[in-house]
C-alpha cells in the first residue's frame, strides 16, 4: 500500500536529521541515514517514489551518486524498471556521456553510460535533496543527451529557498517534502 502524501512528508520530516555546518561552515546538511535505518519509513518512501514512477510512466530510474542510488535502486527493482547510475566523474568505465556543472566554488561533473539508453525511454531522475538544482539539471541533460526523455525529477526534500526548481527548466519536479 502507498501511504498518502501527508504521511510520507511527515516520515521524511522525521527521518531527516539536520546537521549544521557540515561538510563546511554555513551548510545545513540534510542527513537521510535515520530514514534509511527505519525499515518502515524507508519502505513507505520507496513505495511513494514507486508510485511517482508509475504515475509518470517511467521506463527507467536514474539515481544520482551517491544518495540517489539508495533510493533509485529499490524503486527500480520494486517497479520492474531499469536502474541507471548517474556517477561522479571518473568512476564509470566508458564510453560515457559527461556533464559539467557549477558549484558554489568550482565545478563538478556527472557521467552516464549512454549505451544503456534506448531512444525515447521515459526516465525518472531521483536524488535525495534538491538544493541549487545544478546536480539534477546536469543529470537531466545527460539523460536527454543519451536520447531519453525526463518524465520527472523526484526528491525526498526540496530546499525551496535555494531556487533549484527554476534550474530544471520546466521539467516536472516531485518533492515528497518541501522546506
Ligand atoms: P544542488 O546541485 O545544489 O541541488 O545539490 C544537490 C546535491 O547535493 C544532491 O545530490 C544532494 O545530495 C547534495 N546536497 C546539496 N545540499 C545538500 C544539503 N543541504 N543536505 C544534503 N545534501 C545536499
């Protein structure tokens, strides 16, 4: 059974621990490990994300390294969908597609095996937190460069004041909880 949206938002609220000044001063880090360690809450969140995948007609679930993997793999397995890891640069044997994006200081890059993708596949892009949106946008651009279509981006938590949603250029966003 899929719990209702309010119940899921409450589970995300209860399961995420805010750690001030981690990994650097000024960051309010949202730690998902308490949620993962609560079997019932984890199952409910995976069920809710699986329902999102079903609703948007996803054929595949792309998880963003590393916490996106922890959500995307069980969702894909539960729904009988392909799982694609979107990895940090240099971890995935080639051939890979790569997207660089700006961080507060410097740049980062993510990579995807483009040869896993069949043209026109609909993909749910999953991560734990949407902050400034650069990571999710880069993941979406990779999926699209590979010839697939972003059905939606889904996250446990959207940090709305950081404006990440605007970075998604109109791609649908589902946040189980918005703060
Ligand atoms: P951004 O590209 O700014 O949207 O950052 C999103 C990525 O960084 C996601 O993969 C998150 O896991 C991570 N992230 C950014 N800000 C936070 C935060 N405050 N707490 C936890 N993870 C975060």
